[in-house]
C-alpha cells in the first residue's frame, strides 16, 4: 500500500519509536527546530539529529526530557489516519517521502500533541512507553545529536 519512509524502521521497538515522535514534537514546540533530519531507533538506545544554529543548553535538555515524560505520563492515545498525499501536502514535509511512495500515506497521531507521516509500529497509549531519558548529547557542525533511552516505569 505504501513504502517505508526510511530504512531504519524495519523491526523497530514500538515504545522507542513512539518516544521518537514525542521527542520530535517537543523539539519543534520548545526549541523551534524542525523534526529530526536523521534518526536511528533501536530497542536499547536511539538517536535523533536536529539542525540547529546553537547547541541545546543543559537546562533546555532537562526541560525537553521533562516535557517528553509529561506527554508519556498523560496516557494519550496513539492512532493512525490514512489520506492521500494531495490531502496532506500542506500539513507535512512531503520531500522526505521516497520517490516510489504510494499516493496513500499513513499519519500517526500522538493524541493531539504530534502527528507525522510514518509506517512504523507504535504503542496504543503513551503510558506504555516507560521513562524517557536523554543519555548523551553532542553538537557538531550545526547538528544537535540527542541519544536517548527508555527505562521501565515499574
């Protein structure tokens, strides 16, 4: 029906993949950057790269981490919507779709907090994610890398 948006979501871990969506939405809202230019999502740790003029301060990183955990703890539903590329081109950056993407796209919603085009697996509710932790950051050549992990909420 549609093609994968990137090569990294073949066997993703649904809690980590959903946490990536929340991190992206939080970075856009709190920092004012675009969604991650590059992401590598794995079960144990994941990373997202953001183009930014200046690095995140330790205070900003703590605030981002806290906000991501607020969203997780709010127990928002995670749901999908299908639409044509034409119907959603004003809502999303369509340039990231592969050339051979079908006309129908899948939009993943994290409650009313975030939405993006995605073909990956996700949790049903944000409360299933666990505790989000930024484990390290690096800023180089205008790119802020955030490495993150999920801890059990039990």
